[in-house]
C-alpha cells in the first residue's frame, strides 16, 4: 500500500510543533497536576498531543493507494449472419442445424473457460442466439462496428463469424473488421461459391415522385451468368399489363452486364405499383431474382392560376406568358366583369389593379375562399379600395406618381433567389408608383423596396403577409412588363424575370401546416424496416399538449383494418408499428379536443426490395480475407469442429490480469476517527480519575 498527499509531508513537523505547543499551553500552570504522579502527567500530555497530531494529520489530505488484481476470462464472440440469403443454396436445409450444432459445441467446450457472447446481424445487430434466417438485409459491417464499440479495451479472445460473405447494405466488412486489432476473427462459410446459370435484376433506379402526364425514366441493371450468347426480354408491368419492354442480347455468354433505360408515362394519381421482369431461360438456377417491383408516387403537380384584371394591360400579358411556360401550371385570364366568381381547383389568384371596375362581391369571394392572392396595386387603385383588401397597407390619396427601381431587402428570409436575379434587379427599369409614404402592418415582410439611384427607401414595391391563414402578396406599382422587355433586350433571355414570378407564385401556393394534429410518417418503407410514427397536438395557443387521445386506423390493400392508439412520450406521441408486409397502406389518425374533432389521413407503401434473393453464389473471398488479415482461419460451416480445434491450439487466447487501483482519503478510514475519540476519551477519563477538570 502506498500513500500520497496533496500537501508536502514536510508539514508533519509544524503540525507536531503546533500539537505540542497547544498541549503544553493547556497543561501548563494546572495546580492539580502537582498532586499526581509524573507518569500520569506524561500520559495525559501524550494522549492530548497524539489526538491533536492526528487531527492535524487529517488536514494534509493523505491518500492511500490500494491495488487489486482481477483476472478476466477471454471473450469468445459468435457473430451469426441471420439474412435470408443463407437459404439460397442447395445445402440450405442443413444450415440451421449446423449453426445450432456449432453453438452447442461452443457452450460444451468453452462454457467454463471463456466468457461466451452470441450476436446476430442482418437488418440490425442484436444480442441473441435465436437464428431463423429471415432478415431481409445483410449488413455485415454493422456487426463488426458494434463489436469494436461495445468491446473496446476488453479481453476479446476471438470472434467466430458465420456468413455466406454477401452483403447488400453498408460498407465492405473487411474494412470494419480491420478496426478490431489484435483479435483473431475466425470465419465459417455458408453456401456454394460455384457460379450458376442465372440471370438477375441487380438494380432498379427510378424517381420516387413523378407528376401526372409527365414522363419519367426507369433504369434497370441486368446480370447474366453462364447464359450463353442469346437474347432475353425485359418487360415492365403495371396493373398486370406490359407497358414497355426491351430485348437484351447477351454477347459474352459467361458473364454479361446490361444497363437498360425505360421511359414511362405517369397516367394515374397516387402510388403506382410497377414490376420489372426478365423472361426466364430454361436451366436457370432460380427465377426468384428475375423480378423486381417498385413504387412511383404520382402527384398532380399542376397548379391553376387565375389572372383577374379590371382592363387589359401589358403587365397581365407578361405574367400570363411566364405562367404558361410551366407545363404544370394551368392559366386562366379573365376580366373582373366577365368572371363567374368560381374558384374550384384554383391555387393562386392574381388580381391586377383592383381599383379598375372594383367589385365588392369579387373581393368578398376572394377573401372568403382562403386562397392565396397576389395583388398588383398601381396608380389606378385608390387607398379606399386597398383598405377593403385587408393587406395591412395604406398611403396618401394623391394623384401624383413617382418612378422607382427595385431594391432587394437583405433581411428577407421567406424564400431565396439566385445571385443572377439579385444582380439583375439592379438593371430592371423603374415602375410607376403613387407618390408619398406607405404605411404597413408590422407583420408584412418587404421583399423589394423602392430605390432611387443608390438610396433605398423603406417603402415597398413587393411585400408578403398573412391574414387568417391566407397568404397574400402585393406588388405596389405598374409597369412590370418593362422588366421582361429590358432583360430580353440585354441578355436575349427572360430567365431572371421568370424566376422572380415563379418564386413568388411558389411561395404563395405552398400551404403552411396550421393544423392542431400533426403526424410525422414517411411515405416509403422497406420490408424488415421498423416503422415508427410520431404525432403532435397543438392547442389554440400553439402549445404542445398531450391531453387528447389520438387513435390510428391502418388499412392494408385487402381492406383489413387495425385500430391502434398512440402512446404519450414526453410532449409528443409515439406509435411503433413494427415491420409490415410489402404493399400499400392507408391510414387515418383521429382525435377530439374541446368539442372539436381533428383528423389526418394519408398513404404509405412498404416495398419488398428482394435483396436477399439476388445472390445465388456465396462470397467466401470476403470471409477468407477477414480471417487472413487477423491471423485466423476460414472453414466451411460443416467443418466447424476443425475451427474449434484450431482455437485450442492457439496460445494467445488466455486470461488477462488487470491491476485496479483504489484511492482512499485518510479521513474515510473509520479507525482513524475511532483512534482520535479513544485518545480524547482516555485523556478525559484519566483526568477525572485523578481529580482533574
């Protein structure tokens, strides 16, 4: 045992002097001491001195170091690939039996000698000795990464990895295994490495989203092994019908790779299910990998824009030209006097010069609709009319006008524009505005301000706001058509003017989530993936609350329904669905609060990627490389007994003794306090016994 001190042990001498001085001062000139023997006087002096000295000793902060030695058994880790690809071989019926026999043999042979741990890997990494070969993914690297993290600085004697060597997600396991330094990684190979006659769809790539009546590409990668120099047909099916096909010609015969590109048209809205199929050839090892399915979500991305004007104007023509260039925008142009006041399926209203032929009925219909509106308020629209639009602005009623250029508000953050457009704003010609100060509501956000030369005023040209969840924009001026003409005369292009109008339109059309009930649920999952849903509920003050009970109804493609309830987790809700079969699912979430019902509904799909069906040949080269890099050995699974024998022959898998140091403060030892109390008690008893006080 060693001891250390925060303060130099030189202080023992001053402590002793202080203890001696205090003792001497206390017993000096005590008359009753003259009546006792010299031995009693010495005993009293010594007891008081020792008690004070030990108290001073505690002030030094002396620590005692004790060392204990602990022996740790070596850990033998079994890492088992639980992916379905291990069943793709002729000996698949024996794989589970052989894995179980290996586990029993390890327990019988090393149960007392080693610390045993068993993990499975596939969809994820987990501690378990239950193997069913049903995982839909092979993430071999994740297993080695987890062991490196969980067993860092542990006495890992060895790792036994059972796999076919194939992986379809994550990095190459060779690199992950290399991080586990100085640990032998034994491997047991499953499956056959012989190349078989087979053709398979290696990959299908497509957009997740397509727009109605638009065309979208689908790229298909085909591999063929030992097929010979012949041809095959690749077809894409939708609702049981062939919608596109191509012929592939295999030229090598031993190994061919073909990349095909199909162009399909989105004809129906919603999640559309497609299947790619390679026509089977006689003698193929398996046809399971000849088919791949995928989903495309088709959206009706077309927005309907209605342009209203009190009279024909070049500004309206310029706006209409920009909107019509976007094939996903349907444009309708009407004079206010000719409009039927119908807003069905209208996404954006543009009203040019409301002051010309102003109609209170039109204004009321627009404001009640809740649709976003872009107003163009020029010199022909009075302040009295603007007040009826409820856009939070007012100005002096004057017939005077002024010409100003646009100046970008650097603090604007509702959306971003390109640097080219920012630069082009400096060259746009002036627009005509009413002269005088413009007063605005603080909630309005200025995008473009009025600029006179290098001086930018606080008055707006273009600003945005929101009233009762209805977005609006106001262009305060007339002559935006000149911007379009000016840019084309200089650059032979209207790309910046078009970007400006499109960005404004996109911002106004995008709906904000003002619902009290909000559900966070991705629209795509894969088989084997854990599905978790998050929900939030906001009260009228937009505060997160968890009082309401949120119900969830899930309906699969066959119409079977499951009714579930969200669980509260902190200030939000959680609902784990686990893993689901492939297909399309519709859901409805409902709740009620303060007498008002709230609901949300949607659709998501679970895709069967069939990754584990792609491989019919084991990749033992990966396993052999992992073992070679760690100075271990590889064996076929059927020869697991030889692997166990090779473990017995190693002399580097041994117990490790660890020295563990513990530090204890002197004051933590109970006996030192007892000693001080005994010294003082003995002194008190001796004084009282001899008539002292």
